[in-house]
C-alpha cells in the first residue's frame, strides 16, 4: 500500500509509463554490463537521486520500501561468507569478498532502478505497458488479483484488530498474544469470504476472464520517451565504455 500511495502521489504520475519502464530497463542493463565497483556505485547513486530529486519520492518512503530487499541482500551476502572445510567444519572466509561486493553493488543498482519505477508508476499504468508488450492475459489477471487481495487482507486485519481493541483484547501482553492468535486463525476464513464476494461482484458485471482498466492519456509521451531513451542510452554506453 505504501508503494501504491507513493506512485499515485508522485509528480511523475503524468509521465508516460513506457518512458519510466525504458529508464528502469536502461538502468538494469547498465548494471548488468558494468564490471567495476566504482561504476556500479555511481550508477546506484544516480538512479537513487533520480527517484528522490526529479521524481520527488519522499526519502522516508524510499527507505521504508528499500529496507526489506536490503535485508534480504545483506543476509545473502553473509551466507556467502560462510564456507565448509575438508573436515566438515564451518568457518568464516574472505575468499569470496570481491565477488560478494560486486554482486551486492549490482543488486543495489538494479534495486534502485526498480524502486524508481514502482514508486512513481501505479499498477494500472504498468499493466497498460505490459499489455502492449503482449504479456499473457492470465499473468496480468493474476497480478491484479494478487494486488487486490493485499488490500482485502489489510482491511480484514485492520477491522478485526479494531474490534478486538474495543473489547480490551490487548489489555495485557498475555491477552494480546491470545487475541493475535485468534485474529490470525480467523484471517483465512475472512479473506476467503471476501474473495468470494469479489468473485460474485465480478460475475455480476459480466466478467469474461480479462480485467480491463481505462488507459490514461499522456500528451507528452513522445517527449518523455525521447528523454528516457537518451538517459538509458547514456547509462549503457558508459557501462560499455568502462567495460572496454
């Protein structure tokens, strides 16, 4: 929900989504082609500044969204520092340190490119681009349903938690643990009931197996695409130049 709220509030909401996708793909390709850590760090800083300055994504929102993947990346890097010797003993090793640093920096650059895209582009706009790229409709429908079920789950959890709080369900830590367990046990049933209600509503509106959205208009789409193509090309050229 934080990602979608940021996307709808972004000043880049009116920028053509195809241009933002092209810019993100350019950053990903440049990160894949770059070999030196310095260039990867520079690319990461550039993509992050693009999201924070021209796109005006709040720094607090950017950090909150980036923390989960950064935690996963940190855990992955730590596991690469553990090795097993011939005797079967586990120990810390620094042999993989250059590879770990390069992999981490490349992942950070790609993460910065993706965050700049998702924090400025709502899901309907992304679906429009994917549909133009002839993405299978089944995959698009699964994306929409998963997206919608997140809001259903959040609403069900919030309403149940509010009801429990009104009945002093979180008065002490023991009562809080008990209430949380009861709430978790009831979530599956509530989400299933609400999902069935959504399906009934879709059937009542003559659902044919494809979810459609009214596409947004972008009068300056060509200009946006040209700017994105220039920036993406420059990133890739710099990556290739550094590579050679």
